[in-house]
């Protein structure tokens, strides 16, 4: 089946992420072989594998200690290493990167935390295979460039470890199915590290949805609108192009792809609120992208300062703004936006609209009931009543440890706590696949005049009976959350 998908990707000629396992609605393909290609897509959909094991709600055996190995220790990876030093029950046993300097930096973090050195895996881009094969990890945490997320995750699960993958988890439809098939076969979790699901306002509104405050959800909006000019053009200074904001400037290279290459920050919290894969599913989407008004011009400007950027001349860059409209099986709608090259304020939008309540995060946090927007006193009342248990227990500590205002720490703490207690994951492999699939699906829709395309059902029908997780929101009940990180009497964090 995987061979068939790869064969199709070689022949289709639209882009690396074309949805080979997904039927088109409207039968669109931009070539004289339209019928043949549409036929292949439909036949591929029929070859979707039967479920080997339902990972939704699966509780892996408890781990008294979670032995963690890190692959990719750049900006995101080094931050994760530091956060994990604050979490009880974690043993950082392995560090893997192509750069010795990156591993040395992580070893220094461990030394400063009073923790032993970790085993090093340094050298080629495939050193992670040796790490996974050694079998010394319970969890392999991946923060590499996107192209390596799935290869590392597959190696981790095959080697007997759970996998945690930075966003987006996968780039192609084939990779989405690889994650699902491997997780089901090995019974190892494959978790997408979508930190925005653990931000404070998102958790507050999720709890309010769970408690019925919104009534029936009608519509959600999310986005990743972030001017990445500095990061796109932060050129490494060493000869091997290994320092700088992005290893070998891989993030700039991703802008050649006409797709929403980073959909999950806005999509993840909405999917959790709408119980996607657990009572509802994304049914189909249509995508649109405008022209590039800035990136090519910025490359030309940078080339005047540094001839290095002349190599990027002539690139057909992705447009500034792309957007996806998604309809769910239960008739809800979702809008996702992505723009990393327009000079405008940062926004993830995060908007939820229900039959009784409305909430949005940007440009300011607002909750409304009908036309009446909650004033400051009402907002404080809502926060007091609906702040979820996990925020009450570790929220202030998370703000001290840091990581995007604390949401990174809550995400890591929650992952470790679930593994230690043998509880199901908040975000399972079906979420990783479904949320990541927006990239290849949007690419296909954009290339075909915004035609609607079905979103694959990675649960293979199990979404109808999968139960929504209580996550971290059962007030006063057993939420599976334990206070593993404590503040001392002076309010300072104890490093365990």
C-alpha cells in the first residue's frame, strides 16, 4: 500500500505532498491524464488499511521513570531539554544532533540542573536510527527540521519508544499513514507536540465547551499569522550552515511549497473543542492562496547585502496568505489561515462560536454571550469558575519555567504525567495525522482552483464511538494530573 502511494507521488507531478490516499470531490486534476489520476486517487482511498488497533483512548503501561532521548537540539529542542529538567520522573538519557556544539549546549543544561550527562549521538543526519535501535529510551522527543519528523518517529516506535513530534508532525499523506500504521502495530504513542492546545485561554475555553457553556459549537477559526522575516533570513555564519535560526535555512526553503505548511497551531485547539476524531471528524476542505507580494522582493533586497541569497532568485514563492475552509461531519465549519511573510501583528485568532457563547483571543481576549461582551469583572468570574485543574496545579510554575508564556511547559509536563500514570494521550496519532494532513490537502486544492477535497478518516470509522477525553478539565475529580513540580517557600522552582 505504501509503495503504491509513493509510486503515485512520483507520477502525479503536483508537489511532494499530494494526497494520494484521498479522493477528490469534483474530480479535479490539472493534466490530460485527469481521469487516470482521479481513478488512482479513488482506488488508493479504497486501499486504506484496516485498523490494526485503536490508539484513541489507549493507555500504555505505566512508567515509573520516563527515559527521554532528544533528537534535534536547536532552538526548540534545547528549550525542551531545559523544561524537562524541571519535571520529576524524567531521566534525560540521550542527546542526538548533527552538530556537536548543539549536544554540548544540552549537556551544559543538564550539568547546571545537577543531572548526569546523557549519551551522545552525533554526526550524520541518521544518527537517530542508532539511538532508537539502542533501546535506552521510553520516549524520543523530536525537534528536527520537518522532513525528519516522521522518519525519527517511525524509528522510535519500531525501537520500542513512544514518539513525540514537533509540529507539523508530517509533510505528506504517505507520512500520515506511516505514523498511524506504525503506532497501531507497535502500540506506541505518536504524539504531536501542539503546544497551543495548552495555552491558558485555549484551555479555559476548552473547559467551558466541555461544561456546556457554549451550547453546540457552530464555527471555529484559527491561524498562524507570524512575520518570520528575521527567522527566514537569519543566515548561518559557519561554513557548514549549521548555526542561525534554522539549520541550513530549511524554513526559507519550505516557502517554495504552495500549501499551508504550518496548520496545526490554529487547528489543534479547535479540533479538541469540536471533538474531532472523538464524535466528529473533518469531512472536506477547500483551500485558497494569494500571490507573493513580499518574499521574492525581500530575497532581492537581501541579495544586495549578501550575495549568498542570489541562489534564491527565480523561486516561485508561496503567496502571503493562504486559508482553508473545513466542514465537519456534524455540519460545523472551521477556517484556518496561514501567513508568515506579511508585516502585521502576530495572531493565532483562536475563535469559537457556539449557540450560547462566543470567544476569541486576538487581538484581545473576549468572551461574549449574545451581543453582551464580558467586562473585566465577568471575565475574572469566568476564569475563576472554569480554569481547568491542570492550570490551577502547574500554571504558575509553568509561567516561571517559561516556553511561550508557559504553554510549552504545561504540554511537556502533561505528556510525562500521562506516561507515568498509564493514561491515554490528550493528542493521539490520529490527531497528528489529521491535523498534519491539511498541508498536502491544501496543496492539492490550491493547485486545482480551490476545489473541495475530502479529508481522510484516519480512525477508519472509530470516530463515531471514540469518547471525548476529559483531558485536564474535570474539576475536583480524577484528571490524571499530579503535582510533580513544586515551588519552595520562596516561590522558586525546585529542580528535581
